[in-house]
C-alpha cells in the first residue's frame, strides 16, 4: 500500500503526442486495444506488436486536447516514435516527442479518489486544471497518474499536498503486484504479446477489428494455446546471469528475460513440472516464481 501523501516523479517515463484528423483511425489499426475507449473520462493500456504477434512496445494512452498522450518508457521513445512514423504513409497525423516538456507522476489509489468526480475504476480519467489525472488502466492498485508540463509540476504537487519520494518505492510496489515497468525493451520479440498477460492487464480488446499481430493473438486465445507466461520471480539463493535458462531436474521450462532488481521470466505453465510452490534452478541461482493476485492461472 502506497502512502496517500507520497508522489513519485517517474523520470524514466517518456511522453509522445499523436494528433491530427486521422489519429483515431491510424492508432486503431496499430494497437492491441480499442482507441475508441479513450476519451476525457477514460484512458487505456495498449501494446504495439510485430506482424507475428510478438511484443514490441507497451504504453498507456490518454486523451489530451485534440490528440493522445502515449505514456511509455523513456528509453524506447525514439524507437516507438520511429516505428509509428514508419506506418504513417498518407495518414494525416502528427507525432511529437514531448518527453523534455512533460513528466509522469504516480501516487496512491486513495489519493486519486480524492479528486473531484474520481471513480475507483481502472483507466478512469479526470483532470486537475487542464492536466489528465487517471487511475492506472493496467491495475487500479498501481494508483493514480498525472501527466503534466514540467514547469507546472512542483506548484501543482504542493497544492495537492503531495510529497515527492524515491520512485524505487513505487517500482518495489509494482513488482510485488507482479507488473513489469522497467527494461521492458528486453521483452522485444521474445514472446507473444498475449504471453505478457495483456488480457488480465486490460491491454487487449478481442472484439475490435484488425491490428498488427491480431491474427496470431486471436488464434492463441481462441484455440487455448496460451502455454507460456511472463511471471515475476525472486532469487532465493545465488545470483543470476542475463538470459539464463530456467530448469527443474534438468528439464528446461523457461528463460530469464528481465534480470535486475525486478526479475521476470517467460515460463511454460501447462505441464506437470511448473508450480508456484517449487524452487527452480537458473544458472547458479535458485529462484521461485510468485503468482500475482490478478492473474488467471
């Protein structure tokens, strides 16, 4: 639980802005979620996949004026910008990298509910003055977020009676929830988007029309072929090396994809070997996966 008085300035988040007369149709043809869900009262989480359905990038989409903010990891903003531009063709859209002008701040669910008209629903969006304030669309336990011009940030936080704290506290909490937010570029093209638990994290709309990677995503879902998952784990002994293979009694069941303070691996789940109760070998380390409360397994 995050203290209601704390706010975390997420300097590792970037902000892109997409607008123009074709922006809705353009984004709808690219992303895993339904852009029509995004309005002044609602934001969404979405992903961009490759044509085979493999993960490329994820981001939160927030309505702002006549366009959309894309709240993403700052270290992939240039790459995401270039990928989106590559699909532009004749579409009448503009895309700007506003990462040096706007900042993302995160705070508790309980603080979010103090905003006028706020509702305890993932993605619910209101405004503080002209700036969008929303409950994280991935999971409401991640709390509220504010996207604001850097010049206005500290005065607004003072008026909201919020105290800036080390973002590591926020990311510790996110890891305890089992939601990856850092170094997600290490997942790129390593697993299918649906294997990133995007259904449970509200990033996929299976009722919308076509988008890049939709065919394989729908096939995995409809034919019940979701045999691997991205799962968080903790080291119980030893230390990891990057891309270590995860084994049990010399049987390979997965691979480490993100190895930092917050570890995630892709693991085969539909077999007699995997269990959250078991300890697995990973190079010189012993590891144990834990099940997020929101995960349907």
